[in-house]
């Protein structure tokens, strides 16, 4: 069952030469979490604000459930859209305690039901017992859970979360990202989770949408996005992969770091080979063209910066049981099924 349907949605602010959101179409299934991922300025917040009804679109249509909420002539007010919203900066009411903040959207409910629902949803975000605290008496992570509880309390069809973890320090962020997923799943709510952090998007989402300059570049499961990036941009942004220029000769891709076997049929004769950092196999060889420039210990892995004959830098990660000293010449190989080629 579709919970959200965007068709050819475009939004251009008057003062800009490019649309902030450019002809975006997507659908979201009931209960799914869509991670909207892209660099700063690519239009994520604007897309969320269009869905929330804070902005009007210029072309296209937005449906929540069966209902058209935005098109070129209609823009149903936010409070009638059956959505819950969580912002980056928590936006709690400072003069209301936790229970009052969470109950804020339940004003139309009978009093005993408000209490019951507030207790229920505070249990869900594991803040039971903190009902009487004020926002300034809470940590950042707790404040964001209150904001999540407040948005969930009226049981909206769709939750919109705009970089909700970005203001938290790394420890809290990592823990809360697991919890947010669990909480949304337990509530059974569909959600759009905006982030510029690729790891966060992969970890939290059922479906990831990668945005670039207002466009939706790719929509797919985290595994699809990671293993089959649709463009060089997606590959670079999501996996921080390396790219090496290659030209084809018979059944080989020839590059300055070696020759790689062609697996699929390619019509192009030249392109950029994508190699993920973890896919390099490094073997010391005094005659090899590539040299280890730096090595960083990351605990489980080493990260190497390698230099090619033309001076290009490549990044590789290997398990920490093999340590190659700086200055070592290495032969690089890659399992042929891990290689992907993009046209120039
Ligand atoms: P993101 O959330 O991905 O960082 P935004 O949606 O905030 O991106 O912005 C997308 C583009 O739209 C940017 O170029 C930004 O400068 C522009 N933009 C966003 N909001 C406004 C606005 N209210 N007026 C004019 N331009 C805006
Ligand atoms: Mg934003």
C-alpha cells in the first residue's frame, strides 16, 4: 500500500537560477523508512518541506495515502496532512515539561486518553519517568527523543525527520540511529529520514534515495545502492570509491595500475573503473607501479593511501593482520566481479 506518491515535483525559489527540487518522482510503501541522502544544498530539506506543505510546488503532484495534498492549484495545510515532523534542532517548547511537550499535538483527545498516549509513547522512546523534566534538564539525545515522541504521539501516517541526529555527538548519534529505526518500526509508521551521512542512511533505511542538485539520482535498497550505484556520483558519495581511467583492449580494461578482466559486455571503449577501498588486494612487489604513501591504523583495519605512477592518490582498506610499511611497492588486484565501469 502506497503511503506517499510524488510525481514530477519541482520547486524553484524566485531568486535562484536552478530548481532546489527538480522533477522528483518517488513512492513510499506503508511502513517503510526512506533515507534521503545527499550533500548539503542538494534539496533534501526543500523536498521535505514540500511534502510537509511548508512550501508550494511549481509542477507535479504529492499524494499522501489516497489524497492529493499538493499540486499546482492545491496546498493542503500542514496540520491536515497527518504527518509528524522532527527537526535537527529539537524545537521543543522550553516552558513545557516532557509530558506537556509530548501531549502538545493531542489537544483534541479526551484527557485520560492524552495521559495514556503520552505514557505509551514515552515508553516507546524509553523516557518513562522523565515526564516532569524540562527540556533544559535533558541531554541532547533525550531532547531529540522527546521531539520524536511528540511527533509520534498523534499516530501520523508519515513521519518526516530532517537530519534529526546531526546535532548530537558521535556516541549518542550511533546509538540513537539504531533506536530511531527500532522506534519507527515499533510504531509501524512510514518515514522519510533526511541525512547527509551515507553510513547513517544505509543503516537506518529500507530504501535510500540519493539526491544531487535537486534531482533524485537513484532510489534503491541500501544493498542495491552500495553494490550497484547508478552513477559515478552515487558511487563516490555513498561508498567513497576510487576511480581509475581505463581503456578497453580485447577482454581487458587497461589502466595505469594494471589490467583488469572484463566481466560484463561493455559497449564503451573507455571509462572510469570504480574500485571500492575494501576491494583492493595488496601484494608487495618491488617492480609494481604503485607505492604506499601513508598508512593509518583504524583498529580493525588499516587505511592506506597509495600513489599511482601519474601521481594519483588511491585509498585502500585492508584487515589489520597485514601491515605494509610506507614506501612498499604493491601490486593491486581486485576480484573481477567487484569491478564496475562508468562511461566518461
Ligand atoms: P539541503 O537540505 O539538501 O542542504 P536545501 O533544500 O536546504 O538543501 O536547499 C536546496 C537549494 O535551495 C540550495 O541551493 C538553497 O540555497 C536553496 N534554498 C533553500 N531554501 C531557500 C529559500 N527559502 N529561498 C531561496 N533559496 C532556498
Ligand atoms: Mg537541509
